[in-house]
């Protein structure tokens, strides 16, 4: 490692040039990486809702669909609007009364269900089908064009419209997230570090790593909009510690080596050892997410694990190069340390260790209760601004038609009209069903089959399958709609065992059951992986239990707070917080534990060891936690996307809670359980005292 450090110090200019050159392909990769805005597309491909969508696209040429409401238009104008929409690229079909009958059949002869579907007061409904998936580029482009050609009397509802609005917000805000995070983090570093200029180079170094990471995402084909929005701020928050480690190591080495290159070489060698070890826990937390069957976890996990690796590389190559090149400028901007020594704080905590340990136990009770009782939501558009076009359209759909969701039922093409009508009749009686419509109900007894255009028939029937639309007054992800979906599936199965109910509500019902199982698996994997890393690092049986428990307490307090504040959390929140807060902030505990072991092995008493470890670590823990807080809190306050704002606020709050618990509860645990720790861990008892006494499970102690 020392030879590597010497090579970096010697070739600092070359390394900086290479880093800059790598930004070019990375920028190209970033620009050309597709962003997926459809959360439901990450569901397993083998479940019925996903299989049905594939069949819908393959056999009918229809991926997404949207219900468009037209307000206050006469029939001829509605028909003209329908024709304009039908001419848009990627619009496969448009169904409305006017286009279906050419305005020649009176509305009054339509079946009551069909009339109610198409009309409400002076509003007229049309169903628009797309030849691309719900969040496909073609579909989103079509929705955008629909909005441009339709007058203010038209309202485009549905998931595709919501996805387009989320895309527009995300594209507008993502770079602003990074700017806010950089500014706030730089302010924190300026106060907590000993130079006004060094935070600039920290940000530049991390910036290189972020761009490399985001550019390499092109190899994945696409990433989710959640990953894109969070990647920059998360990578900044979780890898900033590495830069701090290097800077502190470099300052320490300058005491022993007058030559700055030599000092930096030793600093790089020391940093690689500590940073690589520290990054293992963070990477383990992210990689645990890759085992989710809901593959959004795989998407976020790979990108962030890759980001940590890029952060480590930049920390030991680019940052040392910049520090050496601009060393004079950094020296001129040095300032005194603004943070106090915290020696009194350390002494107070150690002296009152039983009080803080009791406080931790007391906090555990409400935290555990709140952690098991907070409300979760799955309908992500419920947190979007109410002024968005899609939200306005969906609200009008609910108000004017009493319809909050639409299901598509796929049954075999050879189902008899008698069975089809009987099945739809049963479904109409299910609570919350507003209408149930198929080809046979569309025709109705008063309209001869030959009066229905062939293109309308082809929309609803293929050689193997026929489609039926079911409107529901219940909101997606509600308990009512989930029960409704179960009843509809049961009815359909009686008439066709191979039937499939698809759409946003059935897919969200699958999402609920899948992510509930995923959370348990990911939580166990992340805890298990980090437990093992700590056990091997400290060669201890007790320390993994203590350190993981301390951070898990902080996580429970963080998530449990939502219950006591009456807040709902997205279904993604427990998974993201449970892995990222554990992986990123357990480093605070590892840092203090490492110093505690060093002091204890030197022969000091437990009180001296814990006091010294806390006093030496508290400043670093505060700096790291405040940096993580600064990187996320600004985004939380700024973002118009409720999901992004919520996740960042949880991460910001989690960093502060972990900081408080590590500074107060962890040293108290050391004081109380010092004997157990020393007996079950290697390297805590001085060798001269431990010699010949006993064999430790990990070696002699």
C-alpha cells in the first residue's frame, strides 16, 4: 500500500488528467442511460399481472391506457378530438361513443352501464390505448402530445399521465438536489474542518466519483427515477467520511514527515486500510437490497454499491492529487478548529453511563411500538403536488364518475356471450364496482353487431383472448380495492381458470405482498452481513451484537417517530432506511469501538479507555453525521416529489439519531459490559496479562 501511495503522490498531475478525461465517457453514459419512472415494472415478471401485461402488448398491441375526460364539448367536437388523438404516434386505439357510432346512434339506446361509462353530465369519456408500456418513451411522448393538442376542456388521467409528470419534475429537480447537497455539506465541512478551501476539493473528488458511477449505469440499460434522484446525495453522504479520513491521516503524517509527498504516501496507505474496511459495511447494506424480488432493490443496490467503490477509488487517487497540487492554497485558507474538544461532554457521559443506558432501554419501548404500528402507503402519486395535470385529471375522474381505478380482465376468446354476460353481471354486484364492460355488453341488445366497427372489435378481442374493463370507485392500494380484486379474481376463475386481472390496482396488490416479504429478507440479510463483518473485524462474539443493536435502536426510533407524528411512510422507506442507515452509520460505532480496543489493550482501565475513545471519536462522529444530514435535509425540504422528500428526511433524521445513540448509549454499554466484551473479543486485554491464561475462540487474548 505504501508503494501505491508513493506512486499516486508522484503521478498526481497524470491522475488528475485521467480523472478529468474519464468524465467525458461518463457524461455521455449518464445522458444516454434511460430512466424508468414506472415503479410497478419492477415486479417479478412471472406473476399474473405482469404476464397479462405482456400478453396485452403482444396480442393487442396495447401497453398502457388512459381515460380522457372531455368537458362541455358537443358530440362532433369530441369526435374530432378523438380523431386527433388517434393520429398521434404510439396511440393504438381510441374508444368513445362518438368514434364508435359516428354520432349516428342515439346515446339513449346504449346499455345503461355503457352510457354511464361514456357520459356524466356534460362530460364525455374516451379510453385511449397506447402501443407501448405504461412508462414507455413512446407512451409518455404520446401523452405529452395529447396535452398539447387537446384544449383546456380535456383531462388526461391514468398512470402514464402521472409518470410523465413525475418525469418532468425529476428532470427539473435532480441537478438541483446535487447543488443543494453540495452547498449545505460544504458549509458543514467549513465549520468542522480546519480549512475553508479543503471542502471544495472534497466536493470535487466526490463529484468525480458520482459522475463515474452515474455514467457507468449505461451498462445496466436503465435505472429507476428513485435511484437517479437519490444516487447523487446518497453517494455524497455515505462516502464523505473517506475524504475526512484521508485529510486527518495526511495532517497526522505531516508531524512525522517534512516532505509532503512522503506524508501523503503514508496517509494513502493508512487510509486504504481504514476506508476499505469501513466501506464493507456500507456496501453490504446496499448489496442486501439486491436480493429483493421487487427488483427496484436490485437497481438501487447495485448503483449505490458501485458508487461506494467509486468513492473509495476517488478518495485514494483524485483527492490526494488535488491536495498536493493545491497545497499552498489550502494552507493559506486554514483556520482554527471551530468545534470544541468535547472533553467535558465525554466525561459527563461516562460518569452517568447508567443514566444513558437506562435512557436507551426506555426509548426502546416506544420505538419498538411505533416501528410496528406506523402506516404505510403504496400509491406514490398521492404525495405529488395537487396542481399537476395528472392529479387534477384523476381528481375529476373520481368526482365526476366516482371512479378511482380501472382494471382490465383478460379471459379466453372463446368464452360464450352468455357466460361473459353472466360473469360481468356477478362482477357488477361486487362492492365498489362502477361498471363492467366487455364486447358483448358494448354491443348490447339495441345495437346490432354489424353496427360496431371492426376496429372496435379488434381492440377487445384477439384469437386467444378478449378484454373487459372494470371500473372501481375504490382507490389504488386501499384495503377495499385489494378485497375487491380478490373477489373479482375468484369470480373470473369460475368461468376461466386462466383469466388474468391486470392494471394498477391488481399490480399494487401484488406489490404489497411481495415487498412485505422482501423487507423481512433484506433486513435479515443486511443485519447478518454486517454482523459477520464486525465479528471478523474485531474477532468478537459480543461486539457484533452490541454495535448492530445500537444502530437498530436508532433505526427503530427513526421509523417509529412516524407513528407518533401521525405520518405515513412509503412502502420503500423501511427497506431503504433499514439497510442504508445501518450500513452507513454503523461506521460511527466501529470508529469508537476501534479506539476503545486500542486504549483497553494498552492497559488502561475501562473508564479511561471509554472516556478516551469517546473524546477522540465524538468530533469525527458529529462531523460525519452532520455531513450526511446536510447532504439529505436540503433535498427533503426542496423536492416536490413526496417519496424523494420523505426518504431524504428519514435519512437526515436517521443520521442525527444514530449520532446521538452512538455518542451516548454505546459508551454506556461499554462501561457496563466491559468484562463480557474483553472476554469474548480478541485484542482488548494487554498481551502481558493475557499470556498463558486461556485460549480465545478467535485466538489467544
